[in-house]
C-alpha cells in the first residue's frame, strides 16, 4: 500500500470515527431532551390525573426506551478516539473492518433496539390520550408509522453506505497482512 493510499485510509477512518462520535452526541442530546419533556409530562399526569395509569405507563416505557437507546449508543456504538492511535488502520485493517461491520449491523437492527421500544411506548401513550373507539387515534398512529419507517429506512441506507465504504477501503487488506 503506498503512502498516499495509507494516508487516505487513515483520513477516511478518522472521519468515520468523528462522524460516529458526532452521531452519538447528537442522539444523546436529543434523547436527554425527550427524557426531560416526557418526565415533565409524567409528573404533570401523576399530579393532575393519577388515575390515568395508561398514560403514566406509556411515558414510563418511552423514558425507559430512551435510556436504553443512550446505553446502547455509548456501549455498543461508541468507538474511542484513542483506537485510531492504538490500532492504526493500515496496521490493523481487520480491527477497523470489524468496527465498520458492527456499526452497519447495529444500524440495520435499529428497528429492534431503537424504534420498537419507542413505538410501543408511544402507542401506549396515544391510547391514553385518544379515544380508540372513535378512531381519532388512527391519524397519530399513521404519523408515527410514517416517521418511524423513515428513520428505519435512513438507517438502512447508512448501513449500506458503511458496508460499501468498508469494502472499498479494505479491498487490498484482504490480500495483505499489515499487522506486525
């Protein structure tokens, strides 16, 4: 591998790590804000309508789902910046291929660990807010399905791009061993 290609690989992997870190921070901030909003709504519901247990349960599920998402983001999707110097991509290509494969896999499974718990919590909450027998819940549920489907598709698209990048960046690594 020439110096130009090696430097290019280092830059690409560095940019990928920075992008993953920005995504993690952005999603954590949004989840934290949503936790605060739903905690306020839950406190209000407990104070004003303590008999509305469905609403309280729905919000509890939403808050739990958001906490689960933050945990998975920082436990499973976090790539420490120190790994760039500890495991340089040109010397440890398999390590970085594994990182990219793992990121793509987690994005493909976003429906399971990210969207499904939130979806269930929102459905429970909406059932408490809207009269299900009147059909008024249909529009909010359709909006929820459309938004969550869009998020899922964006994550699938990102996973495919990560896999394409991985295959392009490490195509030569399969025929060479860079590890000392």
